[in-house]
């Protein structure tokens, strides 16, 4: 059997924040990417037409998308995400992803994954969820709905990192909401994607994903909008208290007021 045609990306180095250790938080480190993609069909008769091949931009864009979606603790999780993004392309049949940390030791620490189309799930073709900001009591929803909590009506402890304290308070509110509605709570993109794929509602605890996003305030509605944009949501529903005005938000995500 003939070997498949391939394209590859070699020694692609970028700075990113990643890692499970406290010493890796709040700082970037160099990551080196090596990707090899087996093409689903041989490069024959493409007539020098760029639209008929798998562009190298697909590889670099997959890396950029995966890193911008969330902060990862593990290289393995990042590699899975990149593999899924690339294998969503119809001209990709198999991928080998190697990611290495270059700043932890004098050498390189890394992981290599081999994935074939059909073994991984990607965002492509996934049902677009509804993100619901739960600012007032609403019934338990059905379908692919991600609920985000409002801040609890409690004074926050002073001192320390006020933003992180506020995010942890939102996590607390998420778990309380999960108990009231009988819904699971997720703090990571993988579980959110799975719930959307299964078309079931889930509650998001935002601290883990939002803590390291520069410029994102610990405002519950701003965080709900950020998630809606990252998830490619079909709309953001706002369950606001009666008499509270709709916020003035500039976004491509449609907004809808509910629960009044």
C-alpha cells in the first residue's frame, strides 16, 4: 500500500501560558509544535489550485484557536484540541502532533499524539448552544444550554486578588445553582463541549477558564458574553430582574431578554 501524501509544520515556536504547577501560572513559556498530517487523498491533479489542497494556515490557525480558547494545564489536552481542529477538515486523514516545553529543563519536555479522523471530536458541525445568564430565577432549561451564574448577594472578603476572589464567588454561585436545578457543573471546555454535543443543559463555573484571560473583568454578564463568543453560541439569553435595563453590549452574538 502506498504511503499517504503529507504536509507538515516543523519547529513552530510560540509563547503561551500553560501548565498545572503554580510556578507556571502568570507567565508564558516557549512551546515548540511539530505537526504532520496525512492527507485523505493524494495530491494529484490539483492544477496548482490552492483551494484544492490542505493549506498550511489550517495547521497554524488550529494552534492559535486552541490556545486562545482557554488556558490548559496539560500538553495532552492542548494536543487533543489541535488534532480535533485539523481533523475536522475533509482533506485531513491522520495527524501526528508533538508539543514540547522548552523552558522547564535544559532539554525539552513534551508529548506526541497520533489521531485519525473519526477518533476525535471537533467543534465543526457541533450544535451551537444557547448561553443563559441566570440573573434571576428561571425554570430548568432543556437542550444545549449553558447557564452562567450571577454574583451571589454576599459581601466578598477584602484584600488579596479581588478579581480572583470575585471569580471564585461566581464558582460558588454556580455550584449552588446546580444544586437548585439538579444540573451538572463544569469548569472546563471539554465538559462544556460534551454537554453541547449531547444536547443537555449544564452550568458553567467560570474561574478556571476566565482567571487568566487578560482584560476580562469579573463582571457576570461580561463573562457570560465572553463564553458565548468562545462557544460560538447562537445567542446569549439574559434572565434579568424585573425593572433592570438591558446592558449596552457591543457583540455579534444576538441578545435576548428572558424571565420577565
